[in-house]
C-alpha cells in the first residue's frame, strides 16, 4: 500500500492562489482577445496555464481550472453568463475537461513530464493539446448555445483553433524546461491528490 500524504493547509493556499491566477488569466483572455461570442476568446491563454497547473499540482489544479473558468471567463468576463449563472456552472465544465483529460492520460500512461523522449511528448500532444481541446470546445460551444444564440460550429472552431495554438506553443516548452524544478517541490502532486 502506498504512503498517502494528507493534504495540508499548503494545498489549500496553493489552490486559492491558482484560482486567483486562473481567474485573472481567463478574464484577461476574454476581455482583451474576444471572439464574436461573448465568452469565447480567439486566443485563450489561460488554458495552457490551467493544464500546466493541473499536471504539476493534480486535482488541486483541476479545481482551480474549473473555478477560474467559471469566474474569469464566465461570471466576471461575460454579460451572457452573469445573466445566466445556472448555465455558467455547466459551461465551466469545459475548463475542467480540458485539464482532466491530460491529467488522467499522463497519470495512466506514466508520462515523464520532462518530455525526455518522443513517447512522452506524443502523449502530451494527443491528450494535452488535441483531445482535451476538442472535448472542451464541443462542450463549451454546446452549453454557450443554451445561453445565447450562437453558431455552434463557429464557436467550436474558434475555441478549438485558438486553444490548440496556445497549448502547443506553451505546454510542451514549459513542461520540458520547468518540470525538473517543479517535481522537486513539496507541492508537486505525483498522482491526483498526493
């Protein structure tokens, strides 16, 4: 049986800090680089950092991604969702899916996040750039259509292309350069919670 580390106040503080950062990045993304639909950004920079935080800090990063999406690009960043908070709660699951898919894949396939070999890079590209963004864009476009009249195909394409560009440019580079330092930290989460 593995030794399970009990969460400490450090992880509560970490989660709160990540929520603030994710919320700010999400808000900046939708306010400074908006697409036609009010809650979608042409280039959603926040998604890359949400993925990185989740890969480094496990489920704590995933919680922060959901809350950051809900607050930053949902309730605070969108007139539509400030008027329909009940839909925003469901819509923000897109952010959660976009970080949980790579987290589950990385943990399941025992990917070395320092990306020292092509196998590990391939898993990150498949699950941390392509699959997660397809699922997130589909969920986000569909649920946004519940709140306002939008062209689901157009929202899906904008969301997908913008997120793929951001994640492919940021996630592999940051993982390659910072993983060894992050893994030495006491806050690094090797599994999901510990």
